[in-house]
């Protein structure tokens, strides 16, 4: 192996090592900068009778045309329409 080929192989090895170090640093920086993943919001409760869905007493009633009953719980935010 000639001197030029040996020098070229050493330069290539040094460049590969440098690239690995740079890629590793970039990956670490992007993980730190990324905002935390949002927590999954719970699915709304399935439609059930009002008395089973919300036991709170503080309810804000709405008068609506054509609806028999409509209220929102001021404690948990549950909305009931019938």
C-alpha cells in the first residue's frame, strides 16, 4: 500500500468518526429541544342517564326550545341533554 493510499484511508476513517460524533450531538440536541408529547385526553363518558353520569350538585340549567332537560355540571363540566 502506497503512502498516498494510506493517508487517504486515514482521512476517510477520521471523517467517518467526525460524522458519527456530529450526528450523535445533533440527535441529543433535537431530543432536548423537542416538546414533551401531549398526554392523551380521556374519551368522553358514554351516554348514560344523568344521575349515573354526574353525582355533583352544582348544575347550571339551560332553557332550550324543544329539549326536555339541558344542564352543565359546574364541577366536572359534564353536559347533559335529553
